[in-house]
C-alpha cells in the first residue's frame, strides 16, 4: 500500500508539472492523433492487397493495433521516462541518491517518474480497440472481456519486467545502450507475430515478449479465449518479476558508486 501511495503521488506531481506547460498538451495530442491515423492508414493500404494478414482479418488487426497503443502508452508514460537514463547513471556511478532513499531502489528506478502526456496514446488505443471490435460485428461475452483485462494486466507487468531487464544489462556491459534495439523490436508488436520469420518470432516471445504483451489480449477479443494462452501470459508475468528482482540484486553487487 505504501508503494501504491508513492506511485499515485508520483503521477500527481508529474501531471501538475506537465500541465504548467499547456503548449505541450496540444503538441502531444496532435502527435498521438497522427500516430493513430498513420497506423490505421497503413492497415488500410495492406488490406487493399489481401483479405487477411497471417490469418488476421482487417478488423482483428485494428484491435491488435489498439492493444499495441494501449501498451505503448503505458510504456512511455510510466517505464521509459525512468529507465531511459539508467545506463548513463550506472556507467557514471550516479545511482547513490536512489540507493539511499527509504524506498525499494528497483521501484524508484523503474517507476519513480511519469510522463502523463503519453497516456494520450493509451486513450487513442482504447478508441481504436473499441472501433475494431465494433467493426467485427461479433458479440463479445463476459469471458472475452475478463480474459482481455487479465491479459492486459499481465502484459503490462511483462512489459515492465522486460524493459527493466534489458536496462539492467548496463551493470554487466559498460556503455551498452539498448534503447534503440528494444524500441525497434517493440514496434513489431503492432502486427501479428506470425508475419515474421520464425527466428524473429522466438525473439518476440522471449527476449522482448511483445507478441504476448499485445497479441494475447487482442486474440482474446478477436479469436476467443484460449485458457493456455492466459495461463502462459500470467505465468510469464510472474516469472518476469522474479527474474528482474534477482537480476537487480545481482547487478547492485557489481555497482560501484561515484564515491567509491
């Protein structure tokens, strides 16, 4: 509960700071709208040449795009603003102020700040997802919606764990900047994983599991609930938290502060 209160306070403080720059709201809203329009336009162009994409119809791909935007909004709002600076801090031995705080260092490093404007991408993702579901003209069941919610929650945890795990490699590899590589792999989550080469698919289910993070919730709405997929995603999220916690503790043992 203490961490939840701190997290809420962080969001409130960040929102108050960002709202003082009103011009940013217009720019960020335009950027979110442009990204959404560009994504839908790309799907429209693709489906002028085919009726399905690796077994996914147009409406299903729109739902997948919406789910991808929801997760991207969460990533950009809560995780990326914190871990983007992590490698530089580790290489410069500047984590001392974080380690001295009376809050778990992993929480502070990965969730200690917030970019509230990125939530606009989350909101546009919700709109796109609903639009895709309505276009499918399929009657959703309570089970579909519940599975979608569970998979979204598990996917959010898995997203946090995978991004922090990649950032934590800086403890072992000096000068390693994984942001571009992670970002490139993350963008592949806007399309069905089955369109990629089998080797790439393995990467998207393991190293950067964006295929589970975005694909599993979308499938719950478009192709029905698969109990095995739900269990696999939830298990992967729990395993991700345990792995990140272990890697973080091991990494801190290698860390040399600026005063040492």
